[in-house]
């Protein structure tokens, strides 16, 4: 019996702003270029360095709402006055083709994505402390004191929900945190659900 093609892994990675999530994801993608990144749609304005169609698909509010009505998104949310959403069919196509997909979304999006897709492994990146998170946010030099205060308040609520995630990684030391995230990724790639027909194929060699 010939086994079916391996299915892709959906790895959902969440963290409060400033915890280092984007850095860890970029490092994982650099080491495993066969993995893909879920390109979110957003209504926010492009920032310096943003690559349309690579980092985000930028939409008007009207177009975003039209896509909501058509059931285009696996999950969507309004964050700080802007809409963000995950394109459902594009993700399903990548997974069916055997390509792993990494998601960079917030707690609300992670929960909705898992509910709507019915699968996916979730990882929460924790800061070591509130004080360290504040230091990192301040060090970026891109946010006002008011914005930092709001992000810290949001972070408390997000961190409080980390317990329902499949995995937790504390980003105290970047190299250690990456090793742990990498281990989660490699372990989940071997889950039997992603290898339909493999066990039956090997059993068939006894016949």
C-alpha cells in the first residue's frame, strides 16, 4: 500500500507585543524554508518595510467586510481600530499540498482559528516578566508612553490565557527560546495525523 502524501502542519504562534514572537518566527522560517507563512489581510496602512502580498495583503475596510460576508476568513478580528484576518482557502490549500504553515496571530485569533479549522497546534511565547516586557517595548522607541501602557494592559489579559495553549515557551534567552520552539515544530511534524496511510503501508510489507 502506498501511503498518502504527508499533510502540512498548522503551527499557531501567539505572544503579547514585545515578547519576541516575530523574531522567533523569522528564525524558524530561515532554518526551515519549506514552511510557509500565513499572509494575513489587514486594513491598517502599510508600514516602512512592509511588503504587500508577502507580509500582509492590504485591503480597504469595505473590501475586508465584503470578504467577511463571503466567509473568506478562517478567523478575523478588529485590533486597535484595524481589521486583521486569516485567509481560509489559501491555508487549506497549503496544508493539503504538504506545506507547513506558521501563523502569527493574537489570542483571540488563535482560539477562533482552532475552532473554525478544527485542528492546529498552538504555542504561546511568554515574556519572563512584566518588567522585562516593558523594557523591550520602551527600547523599540516606536511607541508612545500611552501606547506602551495599553500594550502592557493587553499583555496581562493575553498572558492569563496562555494555559489553554498546547505549548508554552518563555523568551528569556532568545537562543533557548528558539531551541524550544524548534523542538515543538519538529515534534509536531511527526504526528500520525499528518501521515495518512503511512502505518498501513508499513504493516502491508508483512503481507
